[in-house]
């Protein structure tokens, strides 16, 4: 089942799956574990819909959001800071059915995907899984962060601060760690309801 999940949902793991299974080509892996499994495809699509709905409800009701798209939603959402109710459900249904919005969900935030603003160089189908990193997202106009992602950004800040304490750290790595700490600070300030200093 996990092999099929990689084949259908997280295609970034197909090459590793190919090697693990000893397949000669990725086409073999792709066909064998995606193929015509319509039941699995339906299951995955249901899970994607549930995940998207939960993310939308989180974005619409959050008291504070960070990231460019997060600030935009926070300023416009009629549900900000409210508990979930029937009106929220109807509004979420409307967005899911009629807006054509692509919502990317990851451990460090949400992507309200618009190709023309994509820092990860995504295509017509959504974000680019290869170039979608925390740093790329932090500077992207499509990015939103809610309270549920706070721990990821706090942990990233701590790890980079610890890296800066390493005496053998070269200048380029030091600069990169400092930049990452600044990204984390901006995101966390937004979650605290403060200006993140980005326009």
C-alpha cells in the first residue's frame, strides 16, 4: 500500500521506490504501482479533499496568519477568530467547488497556488515538489502559515542558531543559517500578530 501511495500521491519517491524494488526503469514502477487502481485513486482523492477542506477551514478561522498570502486571507476572511459553523462549511464548499483553487499543504505551511507568483517554479498543476523548500515558500506570494505550523518554524530557528555556534562553520554556511533565522523570525512575528516587516 505504501508503494502505491508513493506512486499515486508523492511521486518524488518514485526513483527511490524503483531502486528499492529492483525495477529496471521508472516506467515499470510507475505502471505497476499506479496503473489502473481506481479504488486507490478514489481513496487518495478523498484524502486530498479532506486535507484541503481542513486546511481551508484552518486558514479562514485563524486569528493570526503569517506569510504574504496569509496576511491577505487574514485581512479578508469573515470567519477570522470564529469557531467552525454551518456558514464556514458552506463557504468552504463554495471555494472547493467553484474557485478552481489549488491548495498545497505541507508541514511548514499552505500554498494558495498561483503559477505566476510561484517561487518554487511550479507548473499548471501546482507547486514544484523539488524546489518547494521552507526558504522558497517564505519568500513566495502564495504562502500562508497558521498556528499549526509554529513548531516547525521554531524548531528550524533553534537548529540554525545551534549551527551558528559551531566554530568550524564557514562563512557561506554562516550566512545561510543567519538568513534562515531571519525567515523564521518573520514567520513567527506574523503568527504573533505583529508586522513581519515584508510588503
